[in-house]
C-alpha cells in the first residue's frame, strides 16, 4: 500500500495512465479486427484501405509505449502479406 505522498500520487497517475493505455490498446484491436474482417471477405481494395487506416494507429501505440515495436512490426508484416496475397 502507498504510504508516502509521492507514492500515493504515483499510484493515482498509474491508474489514469492504465485507463488511457487500455483505451488505446482497445482502439488498436478494433482497427486490426476491421483488417481481419476485410481479409476474410476477400476484397483486396477494402483490406488495403483498412490496413492503411490501421497503420498510423498501431504506430501511435508503439510511440506511446502501449505495444512493443517488434510485436507491431511482426503484426504489420503478416497482415501486409495476407492483404497482398488477396491481389493474386
């Protein structure tokens, strides 16, 4: 349990950041789900548009420290390959 004023403040700040990070992670997942659904539908144009919309949101997650850089790079690479395979 937090005892000092500083540790109490840090606990409050951590709680606020947790809510912000949770919302950002949820938003990223929503964008990823839209890409997945577009890929499942088999429509290349829709999937490409969804991927383009998801990229900046995912990059923002890395910049804010919500998602690890390599995790995002892996996800982006795999999604891009799947979208690209729809064109063929």
